[in-house]
């Protein structure tokens, strides 16, 4: 007796009935994604191939906007600034977060640990409007830092008028704001380590520094890889900090690609050029995330 194969349509209906509750829960998320993510993405790609007009229908110009971007020094400089500051910020934030997490894990006093953790995490809760405004005041010509330098008989530093200071200021303030957040995530991976592992290492004669190098740091590696992968998607997305803290004298060193898109699309109403720049950022972000994901697949030891 030959059994006829089950029809795909009937199998599909059975699956829909079987997992109906799950599909209904997914549906709102899918609709939200289609309306607020997929549709704007497609619309932006279409607009990047057009020349917008205040009156009349847009004119299709093909890849002319992309060709203009490749010849635009301001865009190329902004793209490099975003890649430079974003990459270094991610590495510095993870490194300082690791140092802070290990230091907190070594503290024996719960009160001191809770206080330090709260103080270092607090800046992350404030927006760049607040944090940037505070640091602009602190680093201004008549601010707290220059006041201390003046009191010590040292020359004042023009942090916002000397281009060489632009990137260091951005990197420092970003680390000051974000390091506490990274430390909390990394500390969670250390809290889960069984104390008996450290005790066994101590019995075997391992010093505290060796325990950190052989136990604590390897246990943080999975979290570090996750932070690198997630952080890679935001390397080119620095906008708020630059908008608040950038000044004309240092803009050539710190101006980000998102600031370029904002100026072209909102201030100058060059929608086609702005959307083509956004498409380039999207493609670059995808490539960066893909490269980081491939690099993070390495599972070898720290000491190989």
C-alpha cells in the first residue's frame, strides 16, 4: 500500500494551528519592524537614487549621489572620524570596564563595592546633553581644569580650539560615561565564578595576580566578545556627543558621519545626499559587524 505524501498546504495549516499562540506574539513585533525599520530602509534607498525637489516630483539620477559622496572631502573625513573615534572608544571602554570589573571583584567590603559601582555607573544614566554640557564647562578656557592648571602655575589648555585636543577629549569623555556600564556587564561574568576555583588555585600556590590572569580574565572573554560584537554596530553612530561637544575649531577632527547626514538632510535639505550617506553607513556597519563576528570565533587560550 502506497502512502501519498502530505500536501504542503495542509502541513502549513497544521503548523499554523499548532503554533498559533507563538505566531500571534511575534506578529506585533513583525508589524513594528516592517513599519518603522523595513519601510524607512527601502524608502531611504529609493531616495538615495533621486534628486529631491521642493516643487514637483523627485528626479531619478541613479548613483550620482554616491559619486558625489566619494568626491566630498567632508564626508570622507567625517567617515574616518567616526571610524577612528568609535573604534578606539569601544576598545578603551571595554578595557577600562575590565579593569574596573576586576578591581570591584577583588574588593571585600560590600559597602565600598556598592558605592564604587554606583558612582561609576551613574554617568551612564545621564544623556549626552547633560554629560557633554558638564564637560564643556569643566574643560572650557575658564573651567575647572584650566583653573587648577593656572593655580599650579601651568599654562592653560585650549581643549576646544586646538584641533589636536579634539579626539582625546571625545575619547576621554566617552570612556568616563560608558566604562561603568561595561564594568557592570563584565562583573556579572565574574560573580558567577565558584569561589572554590580561587581557593584551589590559592592552594596550588597561585598568587592573586595569577588568579586574575588565569581565572578571571578567561571567564570574561565570552562577555567581551559579545560586547565587541554589539559595540561594533554602534561604531559609526556617534551623534549626540559630537553635536553637543563639537566646536568649529575641532570639527574637522571630531565631526561624525551622522552629524554630516544631519547637516545635509535637515539643515540643507539635501535629502538624496543624506540618504545615500546613510546607506553607506548601513553597509559599513554591516561589514564591521561581520568582521568582528568572524574575528570573535577564535576560541583559543589567552596564553597560546
